[in-house]
């Protein structure tokens, strides 16, 4: 698996005694492409924004809830 480490970790600056749900995230995330009914090779990359096609089914009629 390909791993790209972040240039600057936030591990040392986290206040573990005072956390709000949904406000603390890891330094990295896993991505993998899904194409032709199969998952591609996963990759670990630094945490960051993801681009999505506006026509993704998750945006239409609540299909992501199924």
C-alpha cells in the first residue's frame, strides 16, 4: 500500500481532555477508487479535502442512506 505521510503532525498539540465530537480528526485518511465493480489499491494520504462529482448519487434523493 502506498503511504504518503503528512509534513506536520498535529498529534503533539491535541488536548485529549477537552474534545467536541466531530472536531478532532486524524492526520491521514485512506482513499481507494471504485471502478467497474471493483475497488482499486488503497492509499494512505494526508488528511485534506476530497473532490466529488456533482452528479454523485450521494447528493440525490438520499441514496447514501440505504
